[in-house]
C-alpha cells in the first residue's frame, strides 16, 4: 500500500489487480489486434502519469474547484431511525453534472491530453457518463462522440440534450436491445477504426486492462473522502457497512476502494434484478452470470450455453448491462462482497422513500442501493455508508409514470 490519497495502489494486495491485469481469475485484456498497440501503450503509461505530481495537482484542483469536491457525507436521521443504524449518505449526486461520473471523466481526459490524443469517444447508458465526458471535452476543447443505445436516448432524453448543448455528437445505436451493451459495441468499433488519434473514455470498471484499474483509481477519491469525513463525524475512519449499486461498477469501486483489505467493513452491492432473477428480464449478472469474455475482459456475463450474450433488462439505464467489472466479480466470488438483486418495483419504492423522508430525489441507479436497506440486518450501533451515485433529474419521466402506483 502506498498512501491514503486518491491513488492508493492495490496491486500486490489480496483484492487488487495483478501485473497481468487480473483480479483473481477475472480481467485481462482481450482486444482485436488493431487495438493491441493502443491498449498496450495505455497500460505502459497510465500508472506513471497518474502518479506524476503534475497530474495529481491538476486533477485535485479540478475536483475541488470545478466538480465541487469533497462531496458531503450526510447523516440521514429519519432513515437511520427507521432502519436501526447510523446511516450516512455519500452525496455524489451533488457533484457538477449530477453524478460520480465526472471524477473519472476529468481524470481520463487529462490522461488523454498527456498521451497526445486529439479525439474523444465514450459510451453511455443513463447518460451521466456521456454528460460528464461531453462536459470535460467542452472544458478541454476536444471533439467528442458519445454512443448511446436508441432506447436509452428515448428514456434519458434530458441527458441527451445536455450532451448536445455541450457540443458532443450523440450517436443513437439501433442494434441489439438498443441499450448500454450495444453502445459499447459501437464505441469499440469506432476505436478500431481510429486507434491512433482517439482516446476511449470508458465510463465504468469494465473493458480491457488497464481500464478497470484506471477507473477504480480515479473514482477512489470517494472512499478517500469517506475515511476523512467519518473520522470527523464519528471518531473512526471506517464504517461497518458500505453499500452501493453495481452495473459495470465504477461508483461501487470508488466507494469501497480504500476499504477492500479492511475486513471489519462489510460490502453489499445492489444489482439490477429487473422483473426478477427467474423472469428472463434481469441484469443481475453476478448472481446468474457465468464466466465469459465481454468487451475485452473476462468477467461474469449473462449468456447462453453456446456463449451468446443474453439481453439484459432493468428500469435503470445505467445498470442495464449483461456483465459486471472484474474487480466486483472477484469480490463476489471470493465472498468479500455480497450481491443482492433489487427489482424495478423495489428500486422505485426506495426512491420514493428517500424523497419523502430525506428530501433527496436519487437516480434510479442509486435507488437500487437504497433498496438494500430493508434486506440487510444492522445492529443499533452500526455505521452504514451508502453512496447516492447520482441525482434523479434524468429519471423524472419514469418516476412520474409510476408515482402513486408504487
């Protein structure tokens, strides 16, 4: 372990990435030959750049003055009383652009500039990563194309317009079930066609090594702040529980990063259960997935017996993905973290509850994490930290559709 700042290095530790890009049996870099040099160059340079004083200085300044960090750690008194614990909410929804995604986007575009890249591409589901990427491209005066499933373009329309206003080209993807998986496929095709000048800002802890480690390290500012904030509020720097939603896994990785080796801290991850694990309409890949290769990494994926990807489903566009990043796959398989499926209805109930009890409207993704509170057993003195990964502005059309029915 190095230091307690945002770039704590976890390789050579039990739950960290090894020198070949694996977390246990998960991870690696499975890429087309045309991308090999591009990915290898990134692997050779990312750690050195992230550890440079120049990068850390610029990244930290932008997080403070542009994003508005540190994000608050809020004691939710009414919900604490209801669930019999001391519940703190890590308010990533209060970041500039409304979610945790901006942390990673700023870090990656600084990396891209230092590597001499001239063009940015990204994929997005709920649109928060797309908005974050469009935002940093506007900030750094770089052209940007965001791939987004056509279904997500429809159900996340406010974020689409935000991206366009920021100057990004939004490319609706009509293949597959027109969601995040398909957007990622198209982004990779673009990358294959423009490997020399294009930097792919991946939005989660997925993809070929070094992306899962790169994204986790950039998002680890979340857990670095939790340690300091908990010390100030409770007199100790660790909670009893950490709770986060997990699709690809970036907000969860940031929430748990500095606590991975601290077994005093229990980790609970909320997956998108959709209509239920047995319904055929779910995205709970940790619980029902099998080992496979998807988007450049060996992970647990939803697939048929002959390896064809099963279309995922979730009411939440940001969790509508048929796999989970290798860090979380390893944590789940090793027993370090537990994963619980949350249905659409449970997530909606949790969103309405937080809104009415604490005056915070969460993103549908975050609502899945909130829905774990009645599923877990807490002691009265337990300190629980739950990450509200994004705000619910983008999901208002969905909330209004179900308002009064749930």
